[in-house]
């Protein structure tokens, strides 16, 4: 266990990801609004590549003053979607949107002198 240099900042495009291997684990480095996130690239459902699908804003629903539901996309709460069956995980926490008792691992990320480090 320890901290590993996994990429240069230019290797991870804004809104994109880089899949890398650290200590035998497939890990996705995702960049959103200038921040870097690291998540285990293994779906809690059937072990698929959880972070290789779409990166999307969370769909939110609120009840308006007329008692009707308004839905909107919340770009402040992004998710990664497993391409196998569509399971969505919160980018910041790794928590499964549909069942908050399930999650994928997340890792601390640090950027220094243009290098991206992940602590595993």
C-alpha cells in the first residue's frame, strides 16, 4: 500500500478518464471541473468495468409547488455508469445510486508538479 504516480495531468482530459493498474487493481482516474477522482474499476454487480461507461450528471427529481415532479440533471453530482448493466456510481463517493448500501472503492488523489498520485 502507498501512494503511486499514475499519470500526468494532461493524460486525463477534462470530463474524461484514464484507466490504469495500481497494485494489481484496475483504477479509473476521472477529471471533472478540474478535480481528480479515483475509483475501483470493478462493478459491485458482476465484476464488470464499472468506470468504462458514460460519465453523466445525476438525474434528480423534486416535487414542485403544484405537487408535480420536476426532473433535471445535476452536474454537481456526477456518476460513472457500468457499461455491462448500467449500474451508476457517484463519482465522489463510489456509492451505488440505486442502493446506497453498495459501493465501489474510491481512493485519495493528489496532484503535484503536473503529476497525478493515487493512494491505494
